[in-house]
């Protein structure tokens, strides 16, 4: 993998231009080395991006679903054509193993554009009828306007697709801001996007959250803000959006409970948590990180899972040998380390494996399993966003359900049992946007993804997302009732 050279850091009104704001170093988290530096958008450039999106809106919003679908399909083709380069950049900029970026991130990104190309052509719900005598009503779905989309760093290109594809499909224009840590992959795709899309329909600005991000959110011509990020960021965005009454779509954090019943297939549970508790070094809002194990399976699960987690390959010299990468930054690694340190300061919590910063270069943290955790422990309640999984033992299913739901988060959960009655009873009562049964983590472009409670609201993926990016309008025609 070679170090990227980037000449332009912004896409404004169809032009690729360099940022005129402060330059930020972009790091390779696997080594800690500086890859390049990217200059942020200046306030004038941000203004130009929003104005371009505003100017492009009338024409783009009047295109037919078939025209927009053709554009989205062309973007998917461009992603496929550049897949190897994009996977390499994703791996470099996030530190994730290249084989995973190739096999998971890139195909999923292209698929999201393909799904929304199809979904927008099937969008229905236009109600028409005579609800008052001599009047015919119809209901239209129209785009919202200029959307500001703001993405996190854990899956940069995939998160960009989740934000950009439904908003464009629904007929909106956008200003997209990647995370300040991980702009490289979307910037590498920007020349193709500039060729495919009419000028101004999609603008890309780089920069930090407090500067570029908050100015974008506060702009009066932005009609909707879509964020995937932290709860605190969501709260700040809501406060700012309140001033101009913008629509908001918030995909925030998570702390997924995993209920393991005595009758679960233990091999599947161990394999599932080893994979989906630690995938992307646990930097995933749906990570299987909060296990509740029934008393009859608890001890065996802790022992077998401990061995399985200790065998996760990371920080090896040969990238192909790694199953997970580092944390995104030294700050994030230190945040994870301090969560674990505080947890191990509690006498009842047992270190099963891991719990240390890796001594080599980069921001790696050992895959960690902690047992003996109690419901009230900070490590059980708060999102760590790192390779750390806790186990709590339970005696009765109702207790597991209460504990699973006793969380400020409501994004994802899973239940592991071979008894379908039990599985459905638990799944139906779990207060989460998604519950998996005997699996975890799996997403499909066709299915809605989004949280309840403080995990936010609005759905990514699925045709529900198209609805979130559109407004409902009623048109009523008075036509009388007498023909002659
Ligand atoms: P973050 O909130 O720090 O940053 C997310 C984005 O918001 C970045 O682009 C950042 O620059 C921007 N931002 C920050 N402050 C802002 C402000 N005041 N105004 C406007 N924009 C601002 O989150 P992160 O650290 O990049 O990502 C990790 C978080 O994202 C975790 O909490 C994780 O759970 C969450 N996440 C949620 C989902 C989901 O689908 N629910 C998916 C991935 C990540």
C-alpha cells in the first residue's frame, strides 16, 4: 500500500478544489505515521458549497426516479471500478486489515447505491381519493431540500454511502462532511462523483466538527441534518437545528446486549462474539459487547470465549494475518484503556484476557474480555467503542431482559437460544432498533438500521430511509360534482 497523494480536498459546485482552512494531519492508525495533510474548508468555501447545493436543488428535485436511479447505478459502477484503490485507502486511513476492507466495506458500499437506485423506483404511498364531496386529494412525497450529512470514522466509505445514497435518491442535494480523521476514501472517489453528478448536487467539505461541522449545521439554507456519531454530537446538532427548525436524522451510539440462554449452541455463541464483539476493533455501534449469560452456561462460556478472544490476531507485521486493526487514534486507545483500568479497579471484575495497550507501533489495544461485571458498572453501562466485551451472569430470563433494557442506548441486541418461543418472547420485549436471534451484526441494505432512546432516531438503509429524506405534501383539488 502506498501513501496517498491528494491534490484536492473539497468538491464544490462540481469542482475539485483545495481547502483554504487550516491543514490537519491524516494518520495511519496502524503505525501512527502521518499519511498526508488535508486543508479544511474555509468559511467562504463552506458557504459556496451550501449555495451550490441550494442552486442545484430545483433541477435535481424535478428529475424522475428513473433518472436518479441511473445516476446512483453509475456511482455504484464507479465504486466497483475503483474498488481496489478505495479498499487500500480505507485500510490505510482506518488501520483496518486490507482483506476486510476489500471483502466487506467495498461491496457493501456499492450495494447501498444499487439498493437505493431500485428502491426509489418502487417508492409508493401516494394516496389519492375523494375524502370530501367534490374534492380529490393526493399525497406526494417530495425531497426536503439541502441536506447536511455528517459521518463518523469507523466505516468512512460505507457511512458516506448510507448518508449520500438515500438523500440523493429522494431528490435532495447535499453537503457531505466526512470525519476529520478519515476523509481519504471519499476524496479519492470525488473525481468520479464530479463526473457523474450535475454540479452542486453533491458537495464534499472536510474539516473538524466544532468548526466546519457546526457552521454547516447552523446554515439557514440547510433544511435537514443527518448525523452518524456520538450522543453528545447529536445533542449539539439538535440544539443548533432548533434555531432554524431543521429536520434531523440521528444515528448515535450503542451498547448492544447479548442474551445467552442455557440452551444456546455454545460454539455458535463463542464464534459469534469472537467475530462481532471485536470486528473493527469493537469500533462499531452494534458491537456484541455486553453479554448476559445464564447461570448454567456462564462458566463454560467465559472459559471458552476467553480462549477464543485470546486467539484474535492483531498488530501482526503481515497485514493479511490480522483479524482486527488498531483504534482510530491514540486518544481513542487511551480512552478505551482508561475504561478498562477503572473497571479492573473494582474487586468483583475479573480480567479473563487482554486489558493492555499493545506495546508496538500504532494505536492497538488487546482484545479484552472482562467477567463478573455487574449491571451498575460503568463498563456495562457506557459505550467503550473498543475491543472490550463484558460478561454478566443472570439467574432468570426476566432479569436478563430487565438488564438488557436498562440502558440509555437502544440500537442493537441479540438473543442466543435453541428455543424459538423463548427467542421471540425476548426479541419482542427488547427495546432495540434491531434484535438478532442466534446471530449478531448482520445488516442488509433492504432492512432498516437505526436506534431507539438515546441511540437516536431515523433509519439508515431500507425504504424507510427514503421516507426520512422526504416530506409529505397534500394537494386537494375542488372539482364539484355536477357533470352538466
Ligand atoms: P463524533 O460524534 O465525534 O463525530 C461524528 C461526526 O460529527 C464527525 O464528522 C465530526 O466531525 C462531526 N461533529 C463533531 N462535533 C460536531 C458538531 N458540534 N457539529 C457538527 N458536526 C460535528 O463521532 P465519532 O467519534 O466520529 O464516531 C463514533 C460515534 O459514532 C460512536 O458513538 C458510535 O456509536 C457512533 N456511530 C453510530 C452508528 C449508528 O449507526 N448508530 C454508526 C457508526 C458510529
